[in-house]
C-alpha cells in the first residue's frame, strides 16, 4: 500500500511542476479588500494558497485530535473506575450482601396465622 501512496505523491508533484513551468510567464496581482500584493507568478500564488489551506487544515485537525485525546483519557479513567467497582461487587460474599435479608412485616405474620 505504501508503494501506491508514493506513486500517487510523485504524480501529484510532477503535475504541479509541469503546471508551474508552463505558467511561469503569467504574472498576477492578488487583491483583498484594499490590500494589494506585488506582481508575482501564478504558480507562486497557487503554492501559497495551497500552503495556507494546508496550514488551516493542520490547525483544525490538531484541535480535533487534542479534544479526542482528552475525551479518551476521561473515558479510560471512568472505565478503570467501573472495572474496579465491578471487581469489588463480584467479590462480595452472600453473607455480607449489600441489602439486608428481607424481613416479613408484622402484618404479614398475622395474615399467615389466620390462614393456618
């Protein structure tokens, strides 16, 4: 699989190099509101816009990954806590029981005596 990735990356780089060399004579000016850049080749503008997009994707992905790691750490701690609680509950003997044994109510004893 790594071989296919390398072939794909090489093809993309070759296409970009060919595109840059064919458009090296074309000069453009970038305007953004009242700001205006100096005149530069089109391929420089294309690479700069690609780099800006890559950088913004990197920042957004980094924020997402850090949030996911924090959630994973929190859930791992909760999982360990629940495992230890489950282990303690499994080791409780029947005599220790969490609930006291059911005691018949005084009214129930009277009803049993009447029925007999």
